[in-house]
């Protein structure tokens, strides 16, 4: 008898196997995760909101399907939330700098 048959077909060596929870080599990253990271990086401040929303959607899909891309999705989330906090701080500083009326001053 010859060597045992490979799941990839007769006469072909078995392919690389990955541990549970680890994506197979050559597996494609979830596109939503990459878009979340890029939008959070490049399109401030609107992209920050997009990065947060797409990052959450990507994480949900990654948990459900086991596809790779978790690092991209988490990076998009972190950068998106940081961008939103910076935008909020900029708005608050702008309001304070424009001379918002203060209580007790004559107008």
C-alpha cells in the first residue's frame, strides 16, 4: 500500500494546518476591519465615527466566522474613539474660545 491519501487529493502532500482560533495561512482579512482602520486614520473627524461603526461590525463578523482581521478592527475602534474624543475636545475649546457669555457679565 502507498502513503495515506491527503484531504487535498491523491498524491498531494497535506496542507498546513492551523490551531483552533488561528486563521489558516493565506486567509483573507475581513475588509470591514481594514476599512475601519483606514477611515479612522485618514478621515478625521467623520472617519472616526465610521471607524468606530465599521470596527464594531467587523468584530462581530470576526467572532461569528473566525476570519482574520481582529487587530485591524480593534485598531480602527481605538483610533476612532480617540478621534471622537479629540473632536469633542476641539468643539469644547472652540466654544470656550469664542467667548461664550458668562453669568453675571453685562452684555
